[in-house]
C-alpha cells in the first residue's frame, strides 16, 4: 500500500515542483457558472506565446484550449502595450454535442503608467465555418479584463468572458461560457 501511494504521490509532487520551470504564468478565473485554468509557456519578453487551458462549466460542459501567437511590445498612444496575433484552438464537449474550431485573432494588454500596476487587456478570436468542426459551425471567443499587480509576481483581475458557437446545420447557438469573471495570474 505504501509503495502504491508513493508511486502516485512522487510523480504528482515532481510535476507540481516543475511547473515554474515549464511555464511563465498560471491563470485561474471564476464566473458564476465556470472555472478556468490557463498556463502560458513564455513571458512577455518572448517573441512567441503558447498556452493551454481547461474550463469546466456547470452542467458537465468541458472546454479545452490551446494557443500560439507571435507577440511583441508596442505602444497605443504613449501607453506601453504587449500584443499578440495568432491562433486559439478550442475543443468543447456538452453531453450529446461536441465540436471546436481554430480561431484567428489576437490579444493586447495596455499598462497604465499613471497608476503603477494597473493594466487593461483583452482578446478576440473567431473560427469561421471552414475552421470549425463537429457540431460547431463557427466559434467566437472574446475576453476583456482590468488587472492590478498586487505583488511583483501576481495580478488580480476582473472582467468578462464570452465563448459562443453556432451549431452546424441549425440556426441555434450555444454560449459555451459567458459571464463576469474574477481571477488571479501568478508569474513564475
């Protein structure tokens, strides 16, 4: 029994200990009906960004996302900005229906110099019918947030998330995840 417990506990402990070496940040958020975890593998100084996430929505709906973006530093007006453009893939499963898509889009985070630690950000990705599959005819994924850096390696934020899919061969759609959210982002 001890060997069986150790055989499970040791790999789990090593995986948790190695997380900072494999990721640049971990992001956790809640809406009234969902919980999401996201890991991004490169920091804002990198020329690329890749990440993966999982969302559980009440009613046994599961969403898995993976993304890849070119990213860089720029400015909107005189405000320092990190922006990225690329792809976000989304797979979803909801009882009798499932589908997904590969959305094209991007994200931006604008730092507000007059209020150190404050930033405003958002992302938008759209997968048209040609890039959607399963029961999805199109997928829209939009998020907006206001963040505040509470300590050197952690942000807290509030915002709004909207993930929707049009259903194939139907005029109906499903809001896969939607609502006001709150969360935190931890930097390694």
